[in-house]
């Protein structure tokens, strides 16, 4: 495989065309997608946990994943192509964020009420997903929708990466550039003013970037749970809670974790296992062990 990669990059010897095509047309897009999704969801989880000072915050805290899922299944129901599914998922993911923001501001605007608003918005879009599944054709549309919701990298390709990868890369780049200031997110506005940081603007930027990353990940591979929850905690045990170090480590660990899970999904059984099943099977017991070993995490 290494020879095929080098040959495709023009740095290796002759490799059979069939092997080169398999590596560059099938394996490489999938590897890139798994790396981007793992890194993106991990960084997004770190951002949300720091933003809400809540160790259980996930990329779906604001209902973004549920909104993006509804947009994708709606596009599948309407018979849209891959591009339409991705664009619809991104659009409804951002719409879920806006709806959560409006709902939170209409209550008190505090972190707790924002989380509650996100739970309500996520529940709303989850019920809409169920409605779409109920109305879908049971022979053709419903199996495709169900398979997509369970998460898979099987449809990875350069066309989908062209649409979804820029959003993940831009969102991660902005968060990495702001990681020195993200340690101030748990502070109140009065405390943050003394440091010379506009905490409201910082929170809005972090929310938007994390939302953009999550919606883009969901639009390309469906819902993949536990990554944004478990990986930040693993990295916190390794390097501590300083966002300056935590975010770059989360990128590396998240990408590696997702590539390992994808390899298991392809090789553990004759038929490919959906990604969300494996992440839950691996993540839930491991998280329970972390809870037993550590009574809490400092954010």
C-alpha cells in the first residue's frame, strides 16, 4: 500500500494500475474522511465542554447533530443526490443552532438554559427524523435512511470531501488559533473583561465553529456518537485541561481513534458494521471505567 501511495504521488516505482486505483480511489478518501471526522468531533466536543463548563457536553448539545440529520434524511426522502444531502444537512445544522440561540435568549440566556434549549431543539429534530422515516417508502427509501443514520464511511469520495472538508478544516483552524483564549470561556463576563477579551464574541465564534464542524461531519457520514465525549476526556487525562495543549492533542487522538474504529468496522465481520454501533460499544464501557477511576474532571 505504501508503494501505491508513493507511486500515486509520483515518488515511487511502478505499481499495478488496479492496486493504485484501489488505494487512491477507495482507501485514501475513506482514510481522509475518518481522520477529519474524528478530529472534528473531538475538537468540537472539547469546545462545547469548555464553553458550558460541563464534562457531559457533546457536539449535539445544541441540537446540531439532530438538525443536520433531519436535513440529510429529508434530502434522501426527496431523492436528492449526495451534494443535496450534504448541503441540506449543513443548512439544517446551522438552523438548529439559530433556533437554540433564540430559545435560550428568550428564557434567560444562561448556560443552563442554553443547554436545555439545545436538548429541546434536538428532541424536536429527532421527532422530525422519525416522521420522515414513517413517511418514507419501506422498500427503497427507509433502508437508505436507516443505514445513513447509523453512520458509515462507505460512501467516502473526493466529491463529498470537496463539500464537507473545508468547513471542518476552517472550523478546526479557527478554534486552534483561539485555544489560548478558550481557557477563559468558563469565566463570567465581569471576570473576562479584566483580561481584555470580549467573552461574548469569543463564545459566539466558538459556538459557530463547533456547530459548523459537527454539521459537516454529520453531512458526510451520518450520526457518529461518543467520539466528541470520550476523546476529550482521554486527552484530558493525558495532558490536563489547558485548552492550549488539549485541542491539538484532541485532533491527533480523535483522528487516530476514528481510523482504528473504521478499520474494525471493515474487518470485524464479513459485512461492514455501522460506525455508530462500534463507537457506542467501545465508548460506553470505557467511559464507565473513567467515571469509576476519576470522580470528576476539572474543566
